[in-house]
C-alpha cells in the first residue's frame, strides 16, 4: 500500500528529476559544441602555420627564381631553353586544331556568300 508520504516523496523525486533533465541535456550539448570548436580551432591554427610557412617561402629569392623558371620558362641571358614536345602530344593537337585555314578567311567567305543574291534564290 502506498502511503501519502511515499506518494509525496515519489512526486518530489519526479519533479527534481524533470527539473534536472533539461539543464543536464544542455550541459552535454554545450560540451559537445565546445569539443567541436576546439577541433576547428586546432585545424585553423594548423592552416595558419601552413600559410605562414608558405608566405616565408614566397618571400625568398630562390623560390621566386625557381617558379619563374618552371612556370614561366624564364632564363638568364646567355642560357638556352629547350622545350620537349612528345610525338603523341602532336597527334592530339592536330586533331583539335581543326581546318587549316585561319578563322578570318572563313568569316570573310561567309560575308561574301551572304552578299551574293543568287545564292538565296532557287532556279
């Protein structure tokens, strides 16, 4: 049998449990969010370190010289630069080049055809 004191005690325990459930859930959610933000901060700090080291490398004359030679094919006066073209690369470029005549020749021919009055009428 359930006495009135036991019922009141059970009711108080339920109220306390319900009143603690929401703050406890918020606490756990905030701890998870803090962990995510700390991981993001660590990634950002690593990214900043990488960018700073890249900035230092870009500031050196050796790096600028190497990039100018590799990417832009710059050479010092008196040096001879050679660019090797592979034969299979020539076959691919020939197919993409299209017709042998320049574009302006085809354009002028289309203007002449448009100006010809006999081309538009049927006999």
